[in-house]
């Protein structure tokens, strides 16, 4: 039941109504039942079983961790809890990848070993709730959090349906207290939640899905594309994945807001980042915080005697994990490795950065920021190539021919299924999203918006009409469902 | 020399800024250049200045400079 489906538009008001009518003592039960119902609607019978298993094991490990005496015992329980969660993730997502590569290695070494082929499981949502479960255990170990004694609330923390399939990856300390807060109807939350949901839907169906037509046409047959199309296809994908994922996040945050719950904002204008490190402070924030806190920082501290080399190595490992988390394929591994490499290089470059700018006399130039944004965006786009391609051969072809066979005239820019009208619509809608994003940060504009009912209703109606008349009819699934 | 003054010198040296004046309630947001990448340089410099060694748990749970000072004080005693 994706957020952009008719089923969800029926499901959500019913859940809200039952939640509203139920008393505070029963509300967690309503949300938990709704969350499991939402997960069951994917019609993959083993997924709710896996969720239940992860919930029960993590709940028990959390209690044991708190009760364990001494550092050694606590560490043993912590590793037990982490291993049980990682095992679930490996069994659900990575076995086919391991068996395929092991088989390939055996053939390469001419070994007469028969490696069984393993069927891939559907693992929608598993990476997200497993990462949440691991963060819960580590926070208890570090005594940042107490274990949750109420199994129902703990289960709801892992399964809360707005963030179950694609995050945000929430910390126990942020979400659990909100789930326990008595509900009072709040008109502003209701209004803001619905608006955010509709805005996310606009990003998805008007922009992301339309950009996806272009990116898919180029990336599904790269050898047929001209150099310029390869370049534009990569830009289209960069904005498709951003609009798709931030649209989803807005819909998740909007849904949660109806229940007076604030989820973590996952994006902060990532393509305005002035360095790759800055990009990771703005892109998929809940995930990058997880990687930073639970992979990078412990490794960095472990290897601190190696100074800069230790930090660089910790960055490479952290980003390789980040790549593998997205899925079992070499494209994701290379994508993560590239980001790790960018970051590792920046650690060595940073001490000289100021001096280089000073010697070039550009340290105070107002254009420097824009140059940094441009370079960062293209570094990120280069990595997206490996993230999106259907095969590594395609990626190498794109890297070799971005400027060749460029062709002449506007018709060479368009692809099958994406005409000039689509291009115009993408540019206008993209500019609108950027403008609204800027205006929403301006206090004076926001207060004027809140004061003038007519202005608000005009925008609501414009948004509704745009959704009806400008949305693509494809009902494409969200990209991050696959991770 | 008082612990806070010695620690202040370490901050000035690590973040290459003579004007830093630390206070217990200050966090990474209050010191220019103190991010997750430079944090390790600060920890290594503090360890070598005071002749101490932090555990992972200590380093990863400092919330502000006050926590760092308390931990140093407990170790140097």
C-alpha cells in the first residue's frame, strides 16, 4: 500500500478516525494494529513475521543489556543483539549476492564446488527497522536511553506505519516519548500534515515520475543515447531520486503529523551543498546520522592513533557499509566507495584548502560558494551513475561517452516518451518547488501565509488542481522501497 | 594551571584560533571548525596533553565541554 495509492487514501482516514475515537490508553494499540495491517497489505506473508521476530529479539536484548553486570557482560549482550539483527538482514537481502559471487569466484579459480543459487526475498522495510533496532541497542549500551518496558510501545516504535517502509530511521529517544504523549486534536498540526502530504505527492507524481521517464529512457538503453542525453539523463536521475525520496519523506512526515508526531526531516536542500561532507549533512539525514554515530565514530576512535589515515579509513569503511545497505550489487558498493573516497580525500585536502584559496586570492569571492556547489553536485552525480545503471558495463559506457555523439538541435535532447511539454513542465514545477522551499524558510512570508486565509485556500486549490491535471498516470513505486 | 585553561589551550591549538574561550555548557556548534572529522584531533590532543586515555563509551557520549572536563578531572586525579 504505497502512499500514492487509492488504498492509502482510504486507509489513512479510517485509521485516523478509529485513533481519534479510541481513548489514550488504547491509541498505541490502534496504531500498532494499523501498522501491522499496513505491512500485511504488501501481501508478502513472511515480512510481518520478520518484523515480529526483530521486535521480540531486540526487546529482550534491550532488557538483558540493561540488567547485565559489568562491561564484558554488557558488551557480549550488545554484540549478541547486533548479530541477531544483522543475521536477519543478511538472510533477507544478501544471500543471493554472496552465492552468486562465491560461484563466480569458484569458476574463476577452476574449483569443482557447486554453490547453490539462492532465491532473493522481498525485504521492503527490513533495512530500516533493523537499523532502528540496532540504534536502540547501542543507545542502551551507551546509557543514552533506558530500555522500553512496554512491549506494545516498543513494537510501535519499530513498526509505526508512516516510517515503516522507507524511514526516516528514528532514534528511540526522539520517537518513543511522542508515541506516549496523550493525543489532543490540534488544528494546525492537522492542516500542516495534510498540506505536507499533498506537497510530497506533488513532488512525486508531477516531478519525480516525469523526470523518471527521461532517466529510464536513457539508462535502460544507454548505447542508444547521445552524449548530451547521457549527461541530461544523469541530471534527471539526480533530481528524480531527490524528488522521489523527499516527496516520500514529506508524505511520511505529513501522515505522522496527523497523529501529533514529528518525525525527523531527512532533507535540507542537498544539492546546495558546498562539499561532499556538507551533502551528507543534508541528504537522507536520519540515515547519515546513523552511519556517522554507529559506524564512523566508533571506527574513527578505534583507529585514532593513525591520525588522519585512521579517519580516512573509517570514512571509506562507513561509506562502503552505506553502499551495501542500499542493496546487494556492485553498483551500490562502488557508489558507497566513491563517496568514501571523496570524503577520505577531503580529510587530507582540508588543511591546505584555506591556503590554496588565499594564494589564488579567491577566499573572499562571492562566486566561490557557487563554484563549490557546482563541483559537489557533479561529484554526487558521477556517483549516482553507478547507483542507477543496470550493469557496470553501462556505467563505463556513460563515463566514456558523456560528450561524444552529441548531435545537433533540440530534438537530440528529448527521448521517447518525454516531449517538449514534459520538459517545460519539469522546469516550471522544479522552479516552483525551489521557490516554495525558499519562501517556507522566510518568517515574514510564513506569518503572512498564516494570517491570510484566502491566500492559503488559493494555494491549496492550486496544489489540488496540479495533482489532478499535471500528475503522471504511471503510479510508479518509490525508489527507496527497494532498499 | 587550572584544567579549564589547559584545555582552552588545546582547543586554540587544534582549531587554530587564539580567540576561543571555552565554557562547560559549550558544544561543537559553538566552536568554529569542530565537526565529526576534527573531533578525533581534539580527543588525541587532549589525551596526549593530560596523559590519559578515554574509552569508546566516554568519547561517544560527551554532550558538552563540561562532560569532557569532568571526565579529564576524574582521570587525572
